[in-house]
C-alpha cells in the first residue's frame, strides 16, 4: 500500500491517484489516454515541488514524494507493457517483472521464442534503412495485436493468457527499442 499524507489515508493502487480517469479506482485496461495525461498534468502542476516552492504543504504532505509517486503511477499506467505487468500483479498476484517467472512462461511456447530469435537475426543482417522500416512496421502490427488481445483477456478475466501475452509483448517492445537504435554495421542488442 502507498501512504499519502495529504489525504491521511492509504492508497492501494495507482488507479486511485487518478479518480477522473479511473472513477471505479480499480484496475482497468481500457481507458481514455488523453484524460489520464490531462489529469496527470493537472495533479503535477498542483503538487510538483517547483510549483509549490519545494516545501511541504500546510497539510503535512511532502509534495516532492507525491509528485514522484504521480510520475511513477502515470508512466506505469500509460504504457501497455508496464500496465499489464502491474495489473497482473494486482489482480492475479503474478509479478512478471521477476525474470524467472517470465522465462518460465516463455519456455512454454518454443515457437514464440524461435520467432523472436529469427526477427532479431533479421535485424542484425539488414543493411538498408528501408529493410529496418519493414521490420519495424511488422513489429508495430504485432504489438498492436497483442494489446488488443490483452484488452479481451482483462475483460474476460483470462489472466493466464494475459500473462503469456504480456511476456510476449515484452519481447516485441524490446525489439522496438533495438530497431530505434539500429545503425548500419553496428551490433544489435535486444534484451529479453
């Protein structure tokens, strides 16, 4: 649980920090991303230490800590991979940030691992930017498809499939980072 002195109560999830975006204050996959950004910015403007002079407020809240918590919550919830990891931890008590758990799930689908390795190898071998763009386009489609499937999983409370898709998403997100850093003749680093 997260303790926030301003309200003199405990906050159990990041969702509770953004009541306009998450009125039920419970884990949700689908939400209005613009609303979350707007609410985050408004809260940061109200609580950021630079905006309030860097001192603890009259209510005893340390605005720097609260601002930091808002920042962490916002970035966790806005990104599909971290949001899914966070949701699985909350609703299914499964922490996929623990690498051994993610690897165990990945080992249950060797064909996926082969696809990831093949795509990584393709990226290592390309010489032209247009080829990299083709790999990037294909990867973006994969990521979008997984995110759509995750929405269905959370809607149907299929947490085992959500876990598998989250692990898969991690691989493709890591590939997307490697694609962004690609330069001709330089080694490609994809973290798993």
